[in-house]
C-alpha cells in the first residue's frame, strides 16, 4: 500500500497538489517556542537527590506491576529485574542505565516541512486538548462529541497561529464504532491539517494502524528512519503498566515513533498528598516506563511526562491551577532535565463548567507554570474544560489566542542598542511623550503583543456593538475561522491510498461500541 502510494505520488498527483497550493489561502503559524528565559526551579540539589534516591528505593523494594503482558515480564527478567508474578522489582541503577539511550531531543516531522517541530532542549511545542467525550459550544451547550465536532477542532487547530501541533483525540467521536473511529480521526489530522499529529493508543492494533497510515502518508522508509508521531502513553498510577498502553508503546518504539510516558496523578487519590511523595512516585513510574521503551528499541524517542492535579478533599473532584500542582510541575521539570530527557506537562487546565472567570484563572496559572517549568511538549494547551471531560469550541480559541503570550514571554528581554532606547529618551526629554518619536514609529507595529480576540475598545463602542463578553467574541471567532478554512493541499494519490486503507481495515471486522 505504501509503495503503491509512492508510485502514484511520482505520477501526476504532485502536479495537482502544486496547483492546489497556488490557489490555497495561507495561514500563518508561529514556529515552535525556543525559550530565552530561565526555568523556574523550586527544589534544591539536596531535595532532588533525595527524590531520586527514594524513587530507586520504590523500584527496588516495592516494584511496579506489568499486568497481562508476559512478554514484558520476560524482557525485564532478561534485563536483570526480579520478577514475581506480575510484579517487577528493578535493581537500583538499572532503570536509569537503560534510560541513557533515550535521546535528549528529537524532531517530529510534519507533512508540511515548515510545520516540523523539535521536542527537547529549550523548545516548547503546543498541542490542543486530548480525550474529552463531550463538547460544548455557546449554541448547543454540552453534548456527546461527534466526528463532525472532531473535524471542526482539527480545522481550528490548523488555523490557530500559536498552535504548533494538531494533537490526537481532540474529542472522542462517540457516533463512530470504538474499534474503527481511530481511522477517521487519523485521516482528519492527515488531510484537514498539515501540522504534526499523534497516533492512536487505545489498542496495540490501532497503534499499528497509525504506523501503517503514516507509511502511506510519508513513505515506509521515511517513517522507519524518522519520527512522524508523538503519542501519549499513560501509566495507571500508582505504579501499574497495563497491557493496552504498553502494547501501544511497544508498537511505536519498535517503529521509531515517540511516546510520552506520563503518570496520571491525582494527588491524594493516585499519589501521596505531599509534593515530595508525589514527585517520588512520578520519578519511579517514569523511570520504569522509559526504561521499558528502551528495552523495546534502544534509542527510541521518548518524553518524560507528568499529568498532575490534586483533589478537593470534600467532594473528591479534581482541582486545577493550584500551588501544589505548580510545585510538582516545576519539580518534575528539574528531574526531567537531570535525566536529559524532553518533558511534558501543564496545559489549559481548569475545573470550570464554562469558559468563565474560574476557567481563565486556573488556565492562566497552568499555562504559565508550563512555560516556566521547562515543558517541551504541552498537551491540552487549548480547549480543556470541566476537568478534561469537555472540549469547548469557545475556550479552544480563547486559549489558542493566549498562547501568543507564552511565545512573547519566552523571547526574554532584548538588550541590543535599539532596545536600550537611549536615543528615544534623549529625543523626548523631560515632560514630553513618546507617541511620535522616531523609536516608537520604527517599532510600534511589533513592540507589544496584541490579542486577536479580546476587546480593548472604549466602553461606548463596546456597548454599541452589543456589549459582548469574551465567550460571545470567541463564538464569533469560531464561526469565522471555520468559514475561512481551506484544506491544505495533499497529493490526490496519497489521499486515495489513505481512503483505500481505511475502507479495507473497516471491512475486516464488525462494528463495536464497547
């Protein structure tokens, strides 16, 4: 299938794609962030050493479970671990030694080379919300997500200037069979956007389908030699690695595709209530998961992740944007850098039911801690609502707009001769103003970041235009962006090959909604 697509690509599809490209509307996308500001560090050297030592103790004395996965147990046994039933106890230093083959940075290629991203080092790649079964908009309210909703989110992501990545399950299209929806979701990312994307992890065979669809899109040899997907592998905290997630990890690692190894931590429920205790568990789980990826294929790209929240101890509901989550996120960033690995955490987290003041406060806290903690891959950077149960169209564009502030903060403070502005200060002198001076005239277009969404108009103008709040402005922006959307060009032969692959795969088994 992939070879046939390559042959078709060489026949006439390329010309059609080039003709389409000439007539397409161009949407500006900012390059991934490269930080020129220092990371914020909350832990001392002594504290980091204590956490690392305690994590090794957890692995050696308590161990982790690899459930319903005899092959994983055999790999660990061969590597020198103590395996008893499904419990794997890892001798001190073994996991860390295995992790050393994981690369410090990697490149994820997009089908449009201009959208290719680098993960690791000082970079920050922003990707949208992932996983909610519900969607919300101002017109229809909260409802189960459909495939049409999914396509709309992919289009919005493609057109969002500050978003570098198309993401994965931007919402869960519940109107399609569970065992087949991944095919349509991947096809949407591949055809409705030209930004990088994520693969399916809900079953190992679906991860394999993701690899094979990428071989159609990029070519088989290219996929085996390059990373074209970064996919999310969650650990069932505390310290359990299930066969579904590990099976998907095995597929991706074998095929040189990147995985985010990420504990799913709800402090007080799935980890200790203390920051130090949670960081110890996060470190132990990440060490075991990353080491296992390297047992599959040494050198496979991997990201150290930490999804962290706490709970309301009265209701049990998750809470977001809290100082405890910030401490853990900052500390996990320090641990990841000491491991020499890319880091994933943070996002547009909030527990609010609406894109309101609570959502804005919690999201702002979460986004800023992500930037300052040294995150390299930020999943959920826009669109998250209701503790991750809902993908919101309005909040998607509100958050995506605010991601521009992260870009500008990350630039740091310029100290070149022009930025010092002594000529401007001399020109204006005491009692003057800077509006008309040469320095202002030269730089006013780029001096300040400006929201494309928020309202800065005088009260009278705002009132005359309908006294619209931010959610109303966001709703109008969603409508405009979807109205302006034009599909990025794709070789028709490749698109046909992808469609053929999907049709063939869907015909192989009956629909299942379980």
